C-alpha cells in the first residue's frame, strides 16, 4: 500500500527528524533518504580540499569530482560515502554542521543535490528527510510532515547525542549554534526552511521518539 509512497519529513536542527524518519521507513518497509548527510558530505570535502565556497567555479569543480552514495552495513546502519570512502562518522561535528548550512545556501550545490535526490525518489517508496523535501524537492509527495520543537529542548537533545558519542558539549554553545543554523536555513533565498502548505505539523517538545513515529504512522494509515 505504501511501497510507492513518498513521505517527507522537514524541520529545523535537532528536532528528531532523523530518528523519526529512520524508524518510519523501517516500520513501513520504505527506504530512508538523509538529505542533510549530502550537504554535510560536500561540506566535509570542501574543508578537506580547501575549497573557497564563495567561488562558484571552485564549488562546481568540487561537485564534479565528488560522488555521494549511500550503503547499508551488515547491521543495516546507513553509511554515507564520498568517492567510495565511508565518511559517516566524520560529518557530525559542530564544524561540519556549520559549514553544511553555509554550503546549503549556494544555488549550485542545491541544484546538483536536488537532482540526485529526485532521481533517488523517482520510483517512490522513500521517507525523505531534510529542510525542503515537502516544499521544493517532492512537492507532490502524498504525506508531508514538519517537525518543530522549542530551541532549549533541541539543544538538550543534541547535547545528549554528542555526550553519548563521547564529545564534549555545552548546552549554551549548542543552543547558539542551532539558533544560528536555523536562522540561516530559514532566511536563505534558495528553498528556505518552512512548512509546506499541506504538511502536518508535529511539535515534538514533549514527545519521545516513539510517540512522534506513532503520530506519523497513524497519519499515513489514515487512523
Ligand atoms: O539535517 P542536517 O542537520 O544533517 O543538515 C545539515 C545542513 O544541511 C542544514 O543546516 C541545512 C542543510 N540542508 C538543507 O539545506 N536542505 C536539506 N534538504 C537538508 C539539509
């Protein structure tokens, strides 16, 4: 019933989109598309190669020589690869978070990544997570969700994630970084973050991950 469906999940940083999208995809037997990971992958390569992201020709040649692919490991964990190198663990740092938001303002980057995203989605059967999935990349998606939550709660969750992965993190700093990223993601001229007109908005401030997933699945099943 859902095998050809496209479900979009958009929203600001740290709102629980990835956890929800992965779980919804798994429960409904659909593929999961993490579009933020694609912007992060380009940001990582730009940093490694010392690319000046304000120069369109430098960005263009970076895009030409960077192939992004996804693969599952033996535990079904989604891996992100650039030019066949597994970079999954290298793209989650605060520096790459910031740089990916900067790079996501560049039209040339968006055009390329959106083309890849639409190719992946053309057969349907995906849960696509990002900032512009329901508004711009898949405007005809059958099911659209926009997750939101208070800044403080989002900072707390991100902090917990960083602590769990063994990194140092300070709530105030994380809150400021998230707020700056949200502002840039919402105010950029190319497909800025906002809810699609027909998206179901879910405030996750007082919901745990399972409750968010349940709400999405009930909505999709028309319950
Ligand atoms: O979801 P994320 O935190 O991994 O995304 C990293 C950055 O990429 C985010 O700050 C904005 C950008 N992004 C975007 O502009 N459009 C998307 N569809 C996904 C992410």
